[in-house]
C-alpha cells in the first residue's frame, strides 16, 4: 500500500520502534525528561533540565562549565583513565582553555575534508563487502556493521594495527562500564575495577600511550553504533529509501536522521560559575542535564529531506561553540555512504533488539533484508 495513509503509518511505526531504545534502557530517566520537556528550562533542586534550543546554546557557549566534575563526560573520562593509572587530564573531554583548544585543533585537522576522504578509503571497501549478502537476498546486522566500520575508522585515524572489531568491542565495554559506574544510586561492588579493566584493554589494543586516543575511540565507536542502525531503521520503517537514493536529497536526509536519532541525546554538565540559562539563575556546582534530543525537536518532528529543519537547529546534535563535536563531518559522510549503499536494496527490518547495556540509546541487533535485489531494480522502484 502506498500513498498518504501508508506514509503516516510508516512514520508512526518508525517512531514507535525508535522509542524502544530509550524506554528499554533508561525508562525512568526517559519518563522524567519527557514529563519536563514542555518547560524550556526547569530546576529540580540543584539540577537544571535544559530542553529549549536557545537555552541549549546558552548553556554550552556562555556558561562556564566544570569539565572535570563527577557525573560529566569529562569527569567520567578522567575517572576511567585514572583507574588504569594514567596521568590526570589530557583527554579532551576534561580540558579547559589552551589545552582544550589545542587538543580540538589537532583532532579537527585529522577530521577535516582531506582527512575524512582518507578515512573513506578504509570504510568504503569494508562497507561493500559486508553488504554483499543483500545482493543474494540475505540478511545483514547493521549493529555488527556499524561496530566494524567505527573500529576501522578509529584504527585508521590513530594508526593502530589492531582488529577493528576488537577495538570497537573494547570501546563499547569501556563506555558501558563507565556509565554504570557514574549513574546515581548505590555504587555496585567492583564497578570501578570493571571500568579499569575495560579501559586498560582498549589502550592495550590501540597501543597508544596518550590518554586522548582511548577517549577518541570511545566517542567515535559509541556514537556511530548508536546512530547508524537507528537511522537505517528510520529509513526502512518510514519509507525514506527514495530520498536516500536521490543525490540531491541524501545530504539533507543525513542531517535529518542525525537530528532525529540524536546519538548523544543527553549532555550532563556542571556549572563552574554563576550564570543564567534560559532565564533560570545557575550557581556553581549546579548539575545541568542538557537534552539535545528535545532541543532539536527530535521527539516531535520526523525526518524529511524535502522539508528539513534549519541547519542551525539540526546541527545542535553536535554541540555548539567551543563544545561542537570535531567529528561532525565524519559522522555525516559515513552515514551518507551507508545510506547510499543500502538504498538500492530498499531494506526492511526483520529483527530489532534494544541494547540495555550500551552507554548510548541504541540497538543490540538490527537485522535487515532486501525488498529489492540491488541497483538493477532501482529505476523501476522509483
């Protein structure tokens, strides 16, 4: 069945499926954030919930932040490395001032236009090989594919000869252990040792002495594994493969899917000084839960390359100002290549299992099979 009714049903199916990655992994937190999202900014004791796009920008660009506080990204990174005996600091996420800017510049250079093109030479042959079963009517697990792709990118970026799959698995384990250790409540016995083992394993695989390499691997792997399968599921359920097959629409569709999947949907931060966010006074030590998912209207507006959100809104999933993710270009190009390669097959989802353990909301398994057999069928499918 095609037409407006089918499109509406497809969008509803896509949203229901995607919602599962939240409600199955962090149901209480998801319910709290959903209940509070009608308020642009809401204070609950010493915690400030930030949902509005303008307040989101304000929190990241105008408010001094404590990048080493417990429960923040930088704090978790520093804690994980300290547990392995690594020197303090120097992991990008926990740096301030000159150190932060220098680290970002070095990484941004490797992830600029030229650097990303070099990385494409690593992932494109791998992508082609791993999608071969679709040409025979077989199935492909997009989570396994995303893990291997992200591991290959990390190894190429850091000059490591390690197995891409082993690196990706170690990075996922390190992130999951760190998140479990940082969650509020009674700390589990042995949690810190688990973080130390997972992080040490990752550093050993990479063969890197510098702490930043391990944290770059953790960020790259976990955001890729969270975003790519969810984006593919959206395309399959909402019937967006026609847009993915159109070169003029692929770029906007990629931005729209990254907006709606919001791979890092929640940014935990801590204020370092007095300030104001969305009209709400903030004091030093206040915890901020900055909800990227709500700031970019991921919970409300479905992806549509023909009517995309303004770039200044959709690009907020990568942060703002000095806190913009240096891997934004890499994320867009990699996802676009995956969608372009899949589009001729018009895949459908045959199995989807949420990952209750992962650091970021995502699938443990997302298996697809083709509804078409490849490029020869593309023109008639249009």
